[in-house]
C-alpha cells in the first residue's frame, strides 16, 4: 500500500516537471495554474516574468453545491471573469502534475466558456 502511494506521488512529480519545463507565463499570455486536492480545487492566473498573481479563484468562494466537476467548471468561469477584468484574454494552461481529466478538464472548459483562450 505504501509503495503505491509513493509511486503515485512520484508519477505526479514527474508529470509536473515535464509540463513546467515547456510552459512560461508572460505579461501578454500568463499561466492558468490548477491546483487540486481531494476536497477542493484552486486556479490562479500568474505572470511569471513579474512573479505576480493576476487573478485567483477557488471552490471555497463558490456557494453552490453539487458534483465536484460542476463546481470546478464554476471555478473556471470565475477565474476567467477575474482575468478578463484585468484585461487578460489569452492564457497558457498549466495542469501541473494532474492528468487532463475530470475536474481539471472541467475547470479548463469553464474558463473557455468564461471567455479565456488557450
């Protein structure tokens, strides 16, 4: 059991390093970062050149109840709305070490519905 958890974590870290090696957010096209835990999901729009967080959203702010994927889609819409208020229209999607599946995919689709371009 313990080895499975270590293996899962190491695969996550390898994916994270591989993804981040190819991605760098700029002022014109910042990074949309997704962080996921068992219970919650968080999204940030980050300008790596300046080291600033332009917009952020999480499911902690959303009052609606329902499936985690539906809530993740709402988080995507909220972060898109906040980013557009700061004149950001296009982002680079950084899924971190997460697979593009389930809640991460729903958040990305919600951000697209909210008006962000990937």
